[in-house]
C-alpha cells in the first residue's frame, strides 16, 4: 500500500493565494537589481524573468537545481507570460533550456540576489502591516545548534530565525 502524500507545500499555498500578478511583476522589478553575469551576446531571456521563474519553482516545491529545471520545462504558457518570458519569433513562449538555467544559477551573485529578495519581502511586509488591523503581533522564533560545528575553541554554531506569520516574512 503506497504511503499517503504529505507536504508542507499546501500550507504555503494558503499564504501565496494572497499574491496577485501585480506582486509577481513587482518581484521582477526587485530582481532586476541583480547584476547579470551573462555576456551581452546571445541573451534571449531577461535575467529578472529567469530568476522569477526559479523563484516560482521553489515556491512550488523544488528544492534542487534539477527540480527547478524540471519545473521550468513543464511550465504552462500562461505562467510563462506572467513571469515575463518573452515570445519566440514564431510567436510561442519557450522554456529556457536546462543548460541556460544551470549556468545562470551557478554564476549568479548570491549576495545581490539575497538583497533583492529581502527588499521585496520587506516591501510586502510593510504593505501587509498597513492592511492588518491594529493588535498584537505574532512572531515565531526558533533556534538550533548545528551538529558537528564545534570549533577548536569548543564553541558551536547557533542559528536563530524569527518569522512574522501574518506578513509571511522571515525577520531574522
């Protein structure tokens, strides 16, 4: 008997139901801050549309570069249009190749991408805070000590995160 499917993705979709197409284009605007590591020659897809596509794959449950590439290959035309993928000269919207995505993800400036996504999330948080009625704010805090991280001085690496569930934003 096969095991029943269980996933935390369904919980994430409840929060994502609040995102509309204007916010997707807003994310692309923030992603345009990331410097493009590709040469000028041969660029067909804009960097912001490729990164938005990767972000959509991750939100849909992709956790590896391989899974992002597979999700990208199966993306419907309507989603390609919403993510800003431009039409081919023959009038079709085509998915970028696996090679295109893997090379891009290997060469992208991770710090610049992190700054762009954090700025977008902060803007979403401010917007959500303006819409939310006044009251108590709920923040979930969790910490971990990394196993096997003991240094020569005997200290271990500790991680701490704080999440505002109402705004669906990681604060720290």
